[in-house]
């Protein structure tokens, strides 16, 4: 691990000021100063030599209720960015009214990691692509312009949706799929002030610049995440398919939320994980289901549309039929939930 400076911030303003060394560098994932909370992702990549910040800004001392609390009312759910995954996972209102969020947190990582990891940090986690993690391989995400070793290498874990000629690394998070399905928003603060953006706008597809992973500026800090209330939140679930039953990333996953009239779909919300380069909302599948009776045939049609633009590599073609079956199962199991 390379030497780095360390500074602990007591409030949001101090954290932003401490990260301001990067005001001329608009690529946060390569910034010279980086925020750290739980550190369960960043410290791993620092040890591997993948992340090389010159300075860490520790935000764990920030006590602002804005960043610490969980609040829910008739308008929706608000999650502070420093809330630990385990605390949100076990929250009574989240388990009752937003089960897809509770599911996505419960099925992530291990209990020890969930006790440490923050919600804000979790949505910003970086890919587990082995070619990204191993610095001897060329990787456009790690070293822009060097190439993508996954294209001609072993690419079983890689994305079939949202990839480009420059990068096919999978986004491995779970919680983000629930947030994008529910239409969450993110509140941030930085040197340029505060703003609110749709969660769907937070992550960037790789295209020609896979090293630019989010829409955040280097000194911009996620303060909170808001999820709007809706008739679909209670009838929601997250299904994760993986090589083993614990502590493994998804080969395919689906976050589904349904507003039903009997078995007729008023509105469906669908996100796919384990198969895409970013948290992936399946809008075309949602539109197909609106006004339709949700049975197995209709669920299969929705799954076909959700993967219509999927592109397989040499070793990950299995993810397309697996992803379809995962979505079909998630839709039908969500339909049967008692709410």
C-alpha cells in the first residue's frame, strides 16, 4: 500500500474542504483525495494498488442527523449516507414497507461487512472485475487507454448489458438495484453547493470513458438517499442468484416492485443486477407489463424484452437465459406476496 495523508472531518463542510485539493480534477474515482466511511471497498483496492489516493478524508465523525438517520413518512423513506447497511437491513419500517431494500441489504456481503459498510459508500463501490483488481493486466477503467483484458480473457463474470468496446466490467452491488427500481434520488453537497439527482443518473455507462464511473465531482459527498412512497413498495422483493448461497456476488439478480389490481399490473418496476455495467432499470419490460395479467407467459415476455439488447462474450452467454429465468421467478414470487 502506498503512503497517504489522513484527515478526519467533524462536519460536512470540513469534509468538502479537505477534499478540495481536487477541484481541477473532475474524475472522482481517480481523485487525489477520497472520502472514506466503512472502508470495506476502498481499503481493499488500496492494498492491491488499484486505488492510489494521496489523501483519505474520514467522514465517520460527522454527526449531522442528515447523514445519520432513517426517517419515513407518507412521502417516503429517507436514508442518511452514513447509516450502516446492517442498521437499515433490520429497520422495522424498511422490512415492512420496503422489503426489496431489506432483501438487497441482507443478501449482500457478510454480517461483519454490513456492520461496517455505509449506505453511501455501498452505492459507490467499484467493480470486482479481476482484470481491474490485478494491476498487471490492461484495464481502461484503471488505466485509461490501456485496453480491456476481459474482452479476450476469461469473462464469465462480466456484463451482457451496458458494455462497450472499452469495458464490460459488471457493477456488483445489490442495494443499488432496489434503489433504481424504486426511483430513488440522491442528495449531495460539494464545493459547488448542494444538489439532488435521480439515482438513475448517478452511475455512468462505460462507453469510451469507463474510468469516469459516476456523475459526482471529486469533492462531492452523498448526504442522503430518498425513496418516494408508492403503492408498489410493500409488494417488492430482491432475488439474487449466485454460485454459492452466501458471501458471493450475483450472477444474475432482479429487484421487482409491483402495484397490482388482482393479477393485473397497474405498474411494474424492475431492475437487473449481476448482468450490467451499471444498476440497470428495465423500462421496456415495465411498459409491456402495464395493464396486463401477470402470469408465467407474460413474465417470460417481459424477460425477453429486458434482455433484448444483451450481448454475450465467450464465457458469459449463460447469463442471458439465467437473467431471464431470474426475472420471471422474481415477478411471479412478488405477485404472490401478502401485503
